[in-house]
């Protein structure tokens, strides 16, 4: 019981010291939010601009005055990726294409509706700028897709007409009644086809490895970005905690602690507890802002997030104690701590440079990354938040981090010299 009391007393004293380190608090709390906000906002802005921008300038000439030509013209003008300008003759529409002011000109022939109605081959002419092969390919793809839809209409109409003729339904009907019967049956069939497209028999669902349905996109990216940045800046506490320990030893305040009836292990434990609380507060602040501003998913296991946060904080602070034990001065801890924070963050995949953690690609990078505590912390958070993993499923990451932290703390307790 006394050891717990001593540990809490040391921790409280250290918390008071930490509260005065305003520069460090800015680095630990505001910097990850600023970087995450910039990267997250930039990705959202790029996505929005890509979805809203008009990609291609296209000229359209509809020489057909029938129903199918009119409907196809409406379809082209409704496509958001195209800025369509209509012309009445081919030569005028072709001129901007030749001058490079338009990507293509689409020409609907004068007998387009008639040929579809009679189910005979027809064609839609596309005049492209040879200097822009990429744009030409995009326009050709769009035209082919639209033409395929009208081809289906023609095929269905031909099939309905043939079926009615073979059944003898139209023999005694007048031409007006025959057209009405054809139109009615065609309308019923096309309505049914559209319903089938809206509610297809075969649906496609996206699931994570656990079988949970997921929606890939920015949610997964943010579930990698913000935990990665948080883990990176948690390990900046390595420098802060280790430097504080050696600063006290160099200033002589450690000697005063040693004169009190306090076990040496509780001194390290108390300091570790204070910095662990600081790391946990980092996670709470960053994740709260990420959830509110960027709608970052938090997964379905609050217990997993809490335990993983505690273990990550413990490992980071224990590493700081280890660096302090192996260093001679506080300046050495500062240098080593900064280098470790950046190098291990890069190797461990804490920097979001791709939509999913790059270390999952395996190979040599994956092996090196698995040796860092950052790797297992980021992987654990990513599984919990992006893939809806359960607490049990992230136990391997938690176990590895805990083992690393215990080893770091044991070596620090063994090697640290309390007296200078």
C-alpha cells in the first residue's frame, strides 16, 4: 500500500512539472491535430474537386429528329464529366476539335431512331483530337456505354415485336392499335429491366477479414492517419520523460528523493505513471477531434481502444526510461529521443503515406517494421478502428507491446544510476 502511495506522490509531482512545459504540450497535442487536419482536409478537398470538376469539353450534333436521337442527346448532356455544347452541323462542331478547344465531337446520324426501331445496324460518329489520346479514350468509353443502353432498348423492342407477331396478337389489330400494344409491352419490359438494375439479383458487399461489412474510403484512411500521428507523437514522450529523469539527477533533486524512505522502483514507476496519463490524454484529444471533424470511425471495441492506449503509453514511457538509463546527460536523451521518434515512426508505418498501412505489403519492409513498437500500436488501432476488430483479435499487438514495455522497464530499472 505504501508503494502505491509513494508512486502516486511522485506522479503528482511530475504532473505539476509537466503542466509548466507549454512548448511540449503544444508539440504533443496541437501538432498532430494540425498535421492531421492539413492532410485530412487536403484529401477531402482533392476528392471533392475531382468529383465536381468538368473533365472534358464535348460538342454534340444530333441530326436525328426521332425519339431515340432526342433521348441520347439528353443522356450526353446529363453526364457530369462532360461539358456539352450542341451544334446543328458537323463542320461547325468539328472545328473546335481541330483547334484543340474541345476533346471530341459526337454526331448522332439522321436515321438513328429509324434504324433502332427497325433493329438494323447503325453507328454514332465520334471525332476526336489526336493530340489528346487520353481524353479520346474517355469519350469513347462514355459513348460506348450510352450506345449499349440504346442497343438494349432496340433489342428488347425487336424481341417484343417478334414475339407478338409469332403469337398472332397483332394480326387483327389496326396499325394504331398494333403500335399501342407494342409500346405497352415494351414499356412493361423496360420498366422491369430498370427495376432489376436498381435492385439486382446479385449484390456486391465489401467485408473486412472478420466478415464485417465495411465501406472503404476516407473512413479507413482517417482510421490510419490519426492513430498513426498519435502514436508518432506519443513516442516523443521518450525524449520528454527520459530527459526529465536525467535533469533531476543532474540538478540534485533526485538525491533528495533518495533520502526519503521511498523504494527506487517507485520513483521510476511514479514518473512513468505521470507520462502515461499524458499519453492517454493525447489519444483522447486527437481521437475526439478526429471523430467530430472528420467522422473517423472508432470501431466496435471500446475496451480494445482503452487497453491498447494504456499499453502503448506504457511502452513509450518505458522506452524513455531505458534511453535515460543508457545516456549520460539530458542532452543525449534529447538527441536520441528525437531521432528515435522520427526514425521509428517511419519504419513502424506511423506516417500515413498510402490509404492503408504500407507495412502490410510484406517483404523486407514488413520484417523491419515488425521490430518497432510503433508498428504494433498502429496496426492495433487500424484493426480496431478501420476493420472493426474485437479486443481478442488485437491481443497479439497488445501482448507484443506489453512485452516490449516490460523489457524496456526492467533494463531501465537495472541500469539506471540514481546518483550522478
